[in-house]
């Protein structure tokens, strides 16, 4: 089932953009550089240019397992917080959030899959 008129309404995208940026600021201390949102049926795709967390970069060479564990924890926390705000503020039921980040290019993707009653 498609999101009712969600992809046609720029207000929804503005809200999603604001929520994404707020959660990013809460966790990483800064907002995003670029953000593009696409909506197709029940899938919301975020393509985002993120600033790199310098502390994680410092761990990369000699503490790779620690860096990977911290990356995973930060992604998990982002998904948890983003799910809560999207469900509460937009009255959408989130089924899944998939997220990845490429530190070499600073691009991230977040896919949110929603369900309708």
C-alpha cells in the first residue's frame, strides 16, 4: 500500500528532514551537509552527506574493532531515536530502518519502511 499522498506533499519531506537533522545533532553534535528524500510506496529513502566524526577517524588505523563497534552502536541509537520521532510526530508505523555510511565519501543512506493500517 502506498503512503497516501506523502510523496506529493513537500511538508512531509520538510518534517522528515527536520527530524533527521535533529536526531543527527543529538547524537553527533552537528547537522547534515546535504539531504535528499525520496518516497516511493511505503519506502522513504534518505541520501545524506554527513560530516565525519573525528574521534572515529582517530580510531580507524590501530583500533579498528573498537571503531566498528562504536559505529554500530551509533547507527543503532540513530535508528532507535529516529523511529520514535517519526512514529510519534508523523503517525506512521515504522517496520524497519536500514542505514549505512561510507566514511571515505561521507555519504550515508537511510531507508525507512513503513506500514499502514
